[in-house]
């Protein structure tokens, strides 16, 4: 069975998508046969690299919808926006401040642009979930490194937690420092008061968001918004053309157009139904004994991100994930050692949340019967991989240095030559130039045993890690 046949077979199965993309394979959002609209830059259809007609109109629609000064279209996901945005906001050798729980594309941008990197650590709440940033750690970092040119933060995080953007942006602008917000997981936040609101009106200078993650749009569709006069629009357009494909898919551009049209046609009523369904689900789940829905007040968290944990009853995140997937045919977005994340969007059918609830209810009843026999000390939350190892080089300084692959278990005190990333959510736990500690080696080994995906390691009989020679 080839890939196409495998996809068709899967689409005909009974698996319930509690993951991105936000259209959830719902036929209500389907477009005509893609071959009928798959064209190149022919007369009458504009040019994405130099938009003057229909694509420029689409950009203006996006800017108006989100309250931005100008918006760019991306068919290379939020990754394009991050690469281009950081390139446009910095000069080679500049220092930028990165949230350590940023997506790997932020680190890649710093590497490609030859930037000096400083990091801030998020506060870690229960079950190793990264909180949104407050102002204080950012102030401390800037007082320590006053040459910082740009601050890059995720808001919301993968789990839906938000930074205090008004306070942060006000402080940074007093210091003449730019603020770039990775809102990849929050393109839906501006359309109903049930959600905490997005970043375009919160003082950020640049905001990137993925339409495909939480809205009914095809994978790889995203927007990059200019939200202040501090951004050089021409330089940003130049940077986008450096990183974006020169043969953009008109199928993906049409999906952006359809998504924005959908949002303009009375989005409140559509999101109101979703808010009611999520409120009911949350209320029903609160009666469970063993499975918990980890949450903060709605003002601080996106309630469409369902973070589920059964650690207190002796079940780690990977076990809960496997049961949902294998027994109930529910595909979550991700799992960690501590929790499972399910995403709910406008694309979910009326039965999706009922199906998830019924599966969790059955698992909860089983855990009530078995948890008394388990040693709870074995099931404490794992240690967070969000740390800042000792740095020997800035990442870009390692680019041309000789490298070698060695066993992970023999790499203590060596210097990493590559990125090591637990995925999803795609946050690096080791970047080039950082020294490898025994605790990190142990954590990577445990994560691999739990079945978590780790990018940056080779498995050739034993786990191998790339390090600098000598």
C-alpha cells in the first residue's frame, strides 16, 4: 500500500482526530478537486513574491480581520514566518532573547542569521507544563544583557497558556526592543470572548500564526502580521522571499482564502457553539476520580486545548495515549511522560467530544479499581527537559567545526554539534554548542524508553549523538 492508498484507507476508518489540522478532515470544509485549481503564476492570478492583485487583496483581508497593519501569506507554515521575521528584525551578530520553550524554528533562525542567543526559562506548573511568561524574568534577562535587540516568545504555548503581553510589550518598547510573538497555536483566539484573545492587539511588533493548526485550513497555511511601525515592511518582504518557496501552491492559497471567508461570515455564532460544547465537556469531566483536566482560569488558558493526566492514579501520559489510540481509536495531538493533549476545533463533529468523554469515563472507572494496588511514588511527574545547559559556543559558531557521532551514554561533558528535540512539541532540549550533562543523558534515555519521539539522535544498535570533535 503506497502513501496515497494508506491515507485513503485511514480517512475511511473510524479514527477520531483530536489533533491538528483544525479542519479535522470534516467534509463541510472541503474544496473542489485540488487538481482543478492547482496552477502556477499565470495571468490574472498574481504572484505571491510580488503581490499586486488578488493575493494583495487577500493579504489586506487578513490584516483587517486580525487588526494588523499588514499581513503576509505563508504556504510554508509558521516556520517561514519565524525564519523571515527574525531575519528581518536583526543583523548578524545581534543578541536576541529566546524563551527556552520556543519551537525549534526559532533556534534554526538564530543559527542561520548568526545571532547570539540568551534564554529565559518558563515557570513550570504541575505535570511539567510550561506557563506563559510574566514580565519579571524578561526584565532580569535584559538587565543582565542590555544589548538584546529582539525578544521571541510563544503565546499561547502548545498547551494553551498565555504570556502577559501588554506588560511585556510596554516594557520592551520603553527599551527600544522588538517583540515577536509565536502565536502558531492561536489563530482562533480573537473571535469569541470564551477565548483569551490573540497577540495582534497586545503590543507585539510581529505575530505569526498557523491557520491550519486550529482553524479549517490546509496544513502549511499561516499568516505573518506586522503590528507596529517599528517593523521594516520592505526588509520583511525581502526576508519572506528568501525563505518561502518560489512555486507557492495555489491550492494552499485558496485554502487561506476560504478560511478567512469562513471567519468573516458571522464567526461568533460558530465559536459560540464550540464554547458551549467545551463548557459542558469540562463540567462533566470534573466528576472523574482519576483522570484530571489540567486547567487554569479561562482568562489565562485556551480552553480548546484539553490537557489530560492520570498520573495521580498511576498511569503516565504514554499509557493513556496508547489506550485512547489502540482501544478507542481516538488520536490525540501529543503525549508526554506526564499528560496527553487533545485539541478541539470548529472542525469537530457533534459526536467527537462525546466519544472522547465516553472513552475517558471508561478508563477512569478502570483506574478507580486498580489504583490502590500501585505504588504512587513510581508515578511522580518526570523532571522537566526545559533547561539551559552550559554553553561553550553560540549555535552558529559550530557550523563549520568538525563533528562526529558517538554513543549517547559516552557523551557526558562533550559539546553538542546538533539539535536534540523532543517532538512534539518540537522544543529543543539541546542546541549546538551546549555541553552535555549526565542528567540530560539520563532524561533522553528515559524519554526514549517511554516511546517519545526524539529528533537528533541516531539509533544504530545504540543511541548516537553528534558532538564536536576534540
